[in-house]
C-alpha cells in the first residue's frame, strides 16, 4: 500500500479546497497540507517552518505497520496456499494411482477396439483358428464318419451334408468365441474408463472445494489485513483529534 | 495557533479516511485473489473434463460408426456378409468344404448368410451400446463440469460484488467525512479565535462546544 492522499483521491484539481478556503491563503495552505498526505507529525513541524515544503515530508505513516502487515499477509497466504497445494497434490496422487490400476484394462480395450470394429463392420480380422476349434473339428469329423460308416453311408451326400452342417456350427462357434473375447475386452475397457472418469470427477470436485476454501481464506486474510490497517489508522485519527483539541485549548 | 491546530484535526479526518481506503483496497485485493483462484479452479475442472472426454472418444467414435449400418440392417438393406466375422467363417468353411459338391457348398453358404444376417444386427447394436455407454459417462462428466463452473463463477461474482459494493459505501463515507471536516473549518477558526482572545484554560474534556465536531468520532 502506498502513500494515501485525500487530495489526490477526492479533490485532485483543488476545486473544493479553493472554494472552502474562500481565497484565504492561510486557510488554503492548511487544507493543502492536511489533505496532501498523512504524515501529520512531520507535516505539522515542518509546515510550521515552511508551509510550501510540507509536501516533501509527507509519507504514509503506516509504512512500518504496512511492512509488518504485508509480511504477515504473505505468510498467511503462503500457509493457506501451501495447505491447498498439499491437499491437491495428495488428491492427484490418489487419482494417479487409480488411473494406473485401470490403465492396463483401458489400454487393452483401446487396442482391441479396431479388431472388434473390423469383425462387425468389415475389415481385416487378425484371426488364427483356436486349438479348441481344431480339436472339436477332429473329434466331430471322426464321430460323424464313424456313425455314417456304421450305416454304410460314409461316402454319401448325406455324410457330406452332415459334415458341412457340422463345419458351419463349428465356424459359428469359433466366430462367437472370437467376437465374445474382443467384446469383453472392450467392455472391460469402458468399465475401466468409467471408473477412472468417475474417480477423476470426484477428485475434481474435491480439488474444487479446496480451491473454493482457498479463495475464501484469501478473502478473509485480506479482510483481516484491511481491518487491521483501518484500526491502525483509526488509532492515529483519534490521537490526532486529541492533539488538535490540545493545541486549541492552548489558545495560541 | 488556531491555524496549526487545524492541521492535526484535518489530518485526523484524513487518517480515518485512509483507514477506510486501506480496508477497501484490501477487500478488492481479496476479491481479486479469490477470482484468480477460482480461475485456476475452473481451468482444473476443464482439464479433468477434457481428459475424461479424450479417454471416452475412441469408444464413442467406434459406436457412432455403427449407427447408419444398423439402421440399414434393420431395413434389410445391409450387407451382413461384409462383416469381418462373416468373412472369417466363410474362409473356414471354404477350406472345410473345398472337396465337396457345389450343392453342399451352396447349402453351407446359404445357411451362413441367413444366420449372419441376424447376428449382424445384434453386433451392430453391441457396438452402438459401447458408444452410448461412454456418451452417458460423458454426459455425467459434462454435467459435473457445468455445475462446478457455475458454482465457481457464482462464488467469484459474489465475492467481487461484495467488495465493489463496499467500495461504493467507503467512497461515500470518505466524501462525507471530508466534507464535514471542511465545512466545519470556518466555525472552528472563529471559535478558536474567541478562545485565543479570552485566554481560556485548556479543556481536555469534550464538553467544549468547540471540540465536538472533531472529537473521537472518526473511527
């Protein structure tokens, strides 16, 4: 906070002082001195010697108080901001841990997504027949052939039709297994994403509360600072008022 | 002497005004500081939202690609055999039935097309639901962001408004105090002169009518 001048704030052109002084130079000097700044003690003593030089001695009497108050304000802000920063850091650390826990599921899902899309929409499917497929095919073919052989129909169209139907079932099962595998992977990924997202929102809400509290704390810190300064000025005002009364009662 | 006695009197008023100004400056600084923090808060909320949306995007985009094909499939216009799974099965069956007659091959492919026609719609629906699921999540995230931003702006506005309203009151008080002091000066001088001529003894109390306008009424 710099030097405060009533004149600068309320009567920068000096019109009010001109009017009030009514052209009386002495009155005008008093008003100029009194309103140019508020280091009254210096102003009074130096002004007695040379009223015109008074302005050069005017300074903010709250300088000493101001420096200490500013230091206290900085310290309070540092404490409040440090506390909020620590809280935010802690929340972010927790969120990071949650993200790391879910990351493998999410990453896997994202990498599985193009395959799932290709399976559904069209495109290259990276597929190798499963061992189960090979095994079922081997066992199934053998059983069908044995049954048909026992009927003496091994080379018949009926056997081939049965085999073709079996191959169709087998291919459909294989396709469903592949599809189900990728679909599950992707669903796990969306689940992981949802969990991380929800956790992120909770973190954001909590961080928001910390910021909100910090804002209120800052307001309170500045409010206290302002109240303290005002109180100090009031004390000075009362002292000066007493001084004024004393000087007047001395009668000249 | 009355001349110089007026200086601390006016300075006393000035000091009272300076106190009001200091308190008001501090209130404005507090509001500005609070506003900066709310801005940081909003940036954080936006960052979390953007991050969530970015993570949801691959699923959402994938789901979106299935919307039109599904609509066509429902109308019976889609080509189920173009899907990767249909082609996969077609490839398996082509190898398995390679040595069989065209009759058997046609029978097999006919069955595959019929079955895939139905399964295709179900799979397109699966993909859309994946997109829809994350859309719900995105909606929730957006709603939370909106709430957080609205609350933050409200807090900031409330704080600034209170500070600005206080500023108006403080300015008004400062004017009033200054005007009271200045307008009281002529009477003060006159009274002081009278006191000087009569050589009254000092009166430290506040009983004197001369002192009353400038007594301890500043704070």
